[in-house]
C-alpha cells in the first residue's frame, strides 16, 4: 500500500465518532467486540461496518477464539498520520509566524519588504 493510501485509510478510520470511540476504548487494551462497542447506540450491523473500516485501515486487528472476537489496537498507521500532522503543523506555524511578523511591522508603520 502506498503512503498516501495508508494516510487516507488512517484518517478515514478516525473520521466517524463511533470509530473514534472504539479506538479510544482499545487504547486501554484488547477487548471483545461487545465490550469495545458497548453503549455506542448503534446496531450490530453498523458496528460490523465500522470495524471493517478500522480493520481495512490496519488500525484494529481481530483474533477469534471460539465465539469470542478480540480486538486489538494497532498503532503503526497512527505513527504515519502523526508524522504527517507534525510536518504540516510545522509548515503552518512557520506561515503564521511570517504573518505575525508582517503585521507587527505594518503596525509599527514600517515598510514591509515584498
């Protein structure tokens, strides 16, 4: 899978509040499907669809032992997403700093070089 596709899947996995809630619950450790989706107010078929998105993104893995389906959080996709966010954060912070410098010079009545 290429880098951009992996990022797209990671961000898609976190784009819905139900999926974010499941991820947050799995931060504490592995859980059954029932425990991870308990009290979310969605049907079992909806939980299945949300888990498919999470699994397709590689964010969640599932192991089956008898009738129990255990979910585990897989942090690797989040590392790449975090790196991407860090890069863009630093780029935007540099742009905001340039704007602040420009505004400060303009406010002081100084001519701003183009």
